[in-house]
C-alpha cells in the first residue's frame, strides 16, 4: 500500500465466512482488522472497497442442512443473516457483502473454470485420498496427525472421478513471485511456512466432487471458451469461494470500471488456518487465468481464552454477540486491536478487557477529555478558549499530535495494527502530563489569559486525538469531536492541521463522559484481577514530582480560601495519586498517634 501522497484506490477483503456454524471471535477479529484499515484509508483520502460475505456451498453445508431438517439454501440464508447482523453491531463499514449463492458469483466462478480449462490447466482424472469435510480440504497421508487433519478435523477416505487443476505447473512461478515480493505474504513467519510447504513440490489439486450436489455445477457443454461440461461434477468449494474476490468487482468483465479500479486487491486478510488456500491455490488460479495477483496476503493468529484454545467442550468459546451486550462496541473493538501484536496469537479474558478499557479509554482519554472540556466550558463561558501566545511547551504538545499521523500511516501500511493504538495513546499520555504540569486550575485567578491558552492547547490536542482514533473507536471519537464542536465534514486526516484548528469563542456543547468505566466481572476473584499497568522508573519519578507539585498547589490555594479552586485542585491530586502503584508509600495511610492516657488520680 502507498501513503496518502498518492491516494490510490484500496480493495480490502475478509475471507468469506463458512455458514456451517455461528460467528465466533475469530470472525470478528478478521473483519475488525479490515475495518480499521478501511476506515483509516478513507480518512486518508483513498477510495475504498471493503468486502466481506459468506461461503455457502459444500458437503458440510449439505450435511448440516439435512441434520437440521431444512434445505441447504434455507440454512445458508439463515446463517448468512446472522453473520450480516455483526456488521452494525461492531460498526463495520463494509461496502459489499457477497454470498456465493448469488447469481453474479455463480457466473464468475463458472467463467473462471472455463478460463482455466481453455488454458489447459484442468484435466479429468481419478482422486483417492483423505478429505476433511469440516475443513473442506484434502490432506496427504504425511499431513495427518494421529489419524486426523492438522486442524483436528476428522478425515475420510475419498475415491472418485474428479477434475484436477495443474497446480504443479505453477510451482516455480509462484515461488519466484513470493521471493521477489517480500510483502506478498505477511507476517514473515507465514511466508516462510508457505515456502517450506512448497519445498516438497506441489501436487495437482482435485477441484470437483461428485458425491454431493450442493455447489456450483461445472459448466455444461462446449462453449466459446471450450469449457468442459459434466453436470454431475460440483466445483470444489475453495475454487468457488476464492472466486468471490473477483466476482465482487465484476469478473469476468475485466474491462469494467470497477475491476480496473480495484483489482488487484490491496490486501486479503485471513486467519492462519486458511493461509495455504490463499497463498498457494488462489495465486495459482489467478496465474492460470492471466490475472494480476493480490498485493498482499496477511495471516493473523488465533484467539485463545484464558490460555486455552477455545472449544465448545471446554465451554470457553467467546460469543461475539454477548461481548457487545456486556461492554458495548468500541470497548471490544479497542481491546481486540490493542491487546495482541497483530499476526500473533491472542489470549482473551474479561479482566484483561476491563483493565485495558478502563486504563486507556476511560482514564487516559475519557478522564482527560472530561477534565479539560468541562473546565473550559465552565471557565470560558461555554465557548472554546481563546489562546494567546504559545510557549515552547504548547508548540511541542501540538506538534506531537500532528507528527503522529505519518507514524500511523506506517503502522497501517505494515499492518502493525496494535501499534496504532499505542501511538495515539502516547499522545494522550503526553496531554495528561501537559495538563498536570500546566495546571490550568491554578491559573484561574493568577493568569486567566494563560489559563485560556493552556485549555485551548488541550482541546485542540483532543480534537486531533479524536480524529486519529476514529478507525479503532469510531463512536467514542464521534462523541469527543461532537463535544468539541467539530463539524462532521472536518474530521478527515487532511483536517488535522492548524487550518482547521478550534476557533476561540466558538460555542462548546455541554460536556459529558465519553466512555464508561467497567467493574470486573463478579465471577472473577480478586486474585484474578489484572495488575495496574506498570510504570517505568522515569515515569514513576515524573508522577511523584507532579503529585508533589499538585500538593503544593493545593496548600497554596487553601491559603487563598477559594473553595471552588481548592476542590478542583484536590480532584486533580486524587487523579494523579490514582495512577500510583497500590503499594507505593504515597498511598500509605498515615498512622494515627495513640493518645497517652492521663495518669490515674489516686
């Protein structure tokens, strides 16, 4: 991907999700990752096509429908609707939701088959081998683990007439492409995994089935493309499913405006369990069809639950619908993006989510916003403060916020999404230090003009934080920007600079809390409560110094007798002390001196 200097169109895809079961946290994670990239790209001036959808064919769907007493189409309709319901629930900004049972997709898949057949890359043969219905995947004998697929799925021996794709023909070309394009498969460990798999040589791939009927039929008759016609053959579900990426942009009309604009895809985001299909099979199909390859395939890790793999038998599966009911959309979005180095495995726990959201959203951002906006609202006549001359400290604070955008671009372009929240959090931390050092409440009487400048710098920094946080927490960001009076059409990255800064004297809406704090789940014992985020030695030293300075400010105000200012200063002191480790000496309660008993009078 390129930066906003040349805002090229971006085509961002999730895999289409298989309708043999309900959505789980892994589906949400993939879609959320794509949503963050899509939202960022739009804010940065790119035209975006964000695609998701459902994979609705295959033997497993047919079997599940029979077991449920419904037709495969009825099952597909029902489960696809469940997946679609996640979109508004998680605030996913998808542009298209595609289904493999759509007529446009069927036409595209059959056109691709015909193209591969006419190029001589499909032939009829006999297949014998292991097949996992749950995975809809073929496995060789040496890939089995304890008689099962590497995924743990049961396998069955299949012997049937099948059409084959000449996968072996594309081994060298595919290897050369992977080696010449280091960003084609990410992260590096997944790239190495694919190259390692290819070392033993690629075998031709069975791409049709005859033992069930729920799927796209192999094209009938000898058409203009010279396609094979065999009505009893159903296209292999992965050839069918992978075609969605091009059927969504108008294939087989490769001259259409949409295809020309968006293909090749900017990134296919997938879970690591389906990497082989996307990094080997799909590129080989495209090479055979004479189509450009996607620019990047990124395989992220899995989520575990409290250190264990999620499974129904353990009862630790995280229901994505329950999460939103419990915490709301943005807290869950924030945690999933922030918690894990993107590409690695993650460990979900409710205490971790609560601690992360309370620390970063409620305290670091929410408390800063409420302190700053409510004080400005109260002291500046319900308007944006009017700044005077800026000091070096003011300029440094504003520059920190503005200089973060290029850093964020780098993180999104490299798909280091976890670093995105870290970078914006750094700005919020700097703003918290700025307010503690500048102490605008203490300037109320001594230097009201300086107080207005400090408050304006804080609100302007919050405006920039709100704009930058939109890809991750769109609702929280919207609430923050609403409270700052930022117009809806002035919230793109191009508006981060001074030209769109807050104007002194503009009306401020009445402030409110932008994100709540959460209590730990009642089922979590105190021993399970996550420890507060640890401070470095330097951070602790700075915090102790700030507490000392604020304590002096409280004592000085007490001498003035200004009760309102005293209360505000004490509140600031308590906020600072709350950041200390629980066992710090400043948190220790002073011991009461025992009164000496008066001697008894005899």
